[in-house]
C-alpha cells in the first residue's frame, strides 16, 4: 500500500462518513445524522479546535481517519492534542495505517510545539492497545463519565 497521511479535505466527506460509521459501530454509539453533520462541519471549520487527517491509499482512496482536538489545559503553557477518533478500514488493518496516522500526529506535535498527545481506548481493545503500547505505557488513569441526559 502506498499510503499518504494528509489533512482532510471537503472531497473526503463521503468516505469519512463510511469510516466514521464503522468507528461508531465499533464503540457501540448510535449517533444521529445531526451529530455526524455537526462533527463534519466542525472539522471543516478553520477556527474550530476539531481537526482530522486521513490515510489516503494511491489505489483504494481514504482507508483511515483520525479526528483530533487541540485544546488548552491547566498544566501546560502550550496546547495539548486529544486524538479522539482513529479508525482504519477492516481491509487495511495490520499493515501500519494506524501507526502512520499516529506518527503524523506525533510529528505535528513536535513541529507545532504542543505539550502532549493523548488518547483513550477501551480496556479490551487489545488489537489497538498492541499498537498504542509501542508508543507509551497506558497512564493508569480510569475515566469517569457523567452524561447529561437532557442534551
């Protein structure tokens, strides 16, 4: 595979939606069309902190997506990057596409001077954790979530 990692473009919307749907199904999330449309609009909005990159194969097209958020925090002087969503087409797994997406973010972190890059995954997502553990051990933190049922 001849993969190029690049910033997402408006022409990628249809393929992004297919991969986004696969990602949401994996995490057992049934997101409405308004949420998907809003997420895409934020990715396309220059001033938004929500960004995305894609893994573009010369023959197959976009085979992977990575949505990330840049934000300030209270412990650093420069922004941090939260890798929120990473998904690779099932046909292209285990050939390094996910690694290339993360490597692009690591390089961008260094180039832009972000303080850190971080992400979460399910404890039982062993395949992804096999890749993630090559970058750094998990932080040991547990995640607690309170959802607003009115939103």
